[in-house]
């Protein structure tokens, strides 16, 4: 295993551990399963740069995987720090954050359909519903 891959793997584990500790108050099996599915479907080189930092186009995906249940609660309310943070990570301009939150809340039944309750599905559906910006999760 190359030294770079080892550094990336260590950085990933530190980040994952930090995310799980920070959201431990609200961590359930669903959150752990979502994060496990996300991390097993990607390789560290795809989303960690040479400096060991998460690449910009992967930050929303990682955030949604780690904070999925908190996002669900915020979207149901139409407000909250997790929903606001997701909007920032998705490059929604500050002046369009209120519209993003309202649209997310009105689409709650579609975003959290019982058949596809994953972070990847959430982000895909938010993008499909048309964010108030031209950016997508996969840019940068």
C-alpha cells in the first residue's frame, strides 16, 4: 500500500470517527448503515485530495451520509443548522437559502421515501427537484 493511500485512509478514518462522535447523540443503526454504504461504495482516492482533505465535490455527500437523520429532522421542520449547512455545501447562494429550505420541506415525502432512504438518494432527489443554483453535487 502506498504511503499516499495510507495517509488518505488515516485521514478518512479520523474524519469518520469525528463525524460519528459529533452526531453520537442521534446515531442509530440507520445512520451507521448509511455511512457504511457510502464509504464502501467509494474509494478514498476518489474523494480525498493529496493533502488529505475532502475534495469540494464530495463534501455534501460525506456530510449527508454522516448527518442523514439530523438532515431528515431539519427538512421536516424546514429549518435548522444541518439543512443550512447542506445548502452551503451544495453552493446554494445565501439569498436563496430560504427558498431551498422551503422547497426541501415541501418535498419531504419524496426526499425520504421509505423505499430509498439513503444520503445518495437524498442528494440526487434534491438535485433533480432543481436547486436554486446551477451547481450540482458533482462539480469542482
